[in-house]
């Protein structure tokens, strides 16, 4: 079911069977965000050229920029809304999902609903479904409140499952770094660039990310550049020189060296592997 407002805002709530969702991903709508909750095991999607498998009660979060192909998918719950309906950036102080669930640079955000949390998610979905059938002038406001609750629950789970407990106070810095990389990866390529925007020292940013794992903040920047390069190589016929320029390289040689160092093959070979059907299995 889909509800639309008078100024282009919309929210869409669907329960999908294996054959009813392909069209939803082939034509993503402008400024839309999508949440997909899998209800069974063994779902296989190619996302930005990489094969992923999802199991029961995993939820994955997409922006309009993700490129998605469905290889195998069972039943799922599908939620999509656009920026006019609810802008996560304007409401970040309320839901805190910017830079983690959405616009988190190169990371694919996935959470797993635990047994102790499943009742909350199922109850909220049921309330969502009931309110979608309402016809009064409070419907949009009620749906926005429920969406906010859904995003808050999901953000809490993401933080519990992906962020160490000793950096909870610094989570906002990580989120903002990820969001800034999403905005500026093609023009700002150093940790110092983002540290300046955050009013922090590069060392502070590096020390913070060292608590997260093995990836440095520079790795996050490079990964986002690589994601964009691979999207353009895999899903468009754009010339490699133009792709290089798009992600901030003035000459194709520098871009090719960067790409091969990160991926192990040249940009042209990566594109060739796509046509040979190899990329999704790398």
C-alpha cells in the first residue's frame, strides 16, 4: 500500500512474495530510502556488483543510489519513503540514523533482529499496516511518528551490533564523518580534509576509528571512491576517463593505479569481468 500527500511526499509499505519485488528495485524513486526486512533464510542479492546473502530477520537499508539485482528472494517486508515525507537529515537529532543506516559512505548497513526485539518490530509493523488504511487528516502525522519509531529501533540495534560500547559517546563523530565522506568523496581525499570539517585533528579521527577495527578513516574514503567507480563501470557505459574525473582524478593513469591497487585488476578488466559474469563471485 502507498500513501501520497499533496506535496509529493509518499510512504510505501508492502509484504512481498518472491515474484513481486523486482520492479521496485529497477526504478528507485528520487530522494527515496528503502528498508527491506527478510522473513526467510537464503536470500541472494547483487548490490553494487557484489553478491550478498541475507537470512531471516535481517534488515538491510538502501538509498536511491544502490544498484540492486535480485538473484533469489523469499518473502519480505518492504518499506520505502521519500525525503518530503520524512527527511532523516533534518530530523537527525531525533532518529540519529544519518551516517549509519543511510548515507554511511561505502558500508552496507545490515542489522539482525534478536529474539528479544522481534516483538517490538512485529507490533510496530502491524500498527503501520493498520494506519496505512486510515483516511483521516492525521494519517500522515501518525505514519511519520511510526516511521520515526522504526528508525530509532533500527539505529539502536545497529549501534549495539556494530559499534563497540567504549565509543558510544563518540558515535556522532563517526556518523558525521561517514556522512561527509558520502557528500565529498569525489573532491576531498584526505583525512585532514574531513577532520577540518569536523573541527577535530586528523589524529583524533584516526584514533577513534582504530577502536572500530582494522579500517582507517583513509580506508573509508578510498572505499567510497571505489564504490562509485565500480558502480559506474558495472552499471553504465561511461568512458573510463570520465569515471576517473567523476571521482576526482584528472588523468586516467592515476585512477587506474588507484583502482588496481584497491581491487587487484584494472578498471577495464573489471568491466570486462562484468560481461563475463565474474564480478558477483569475486
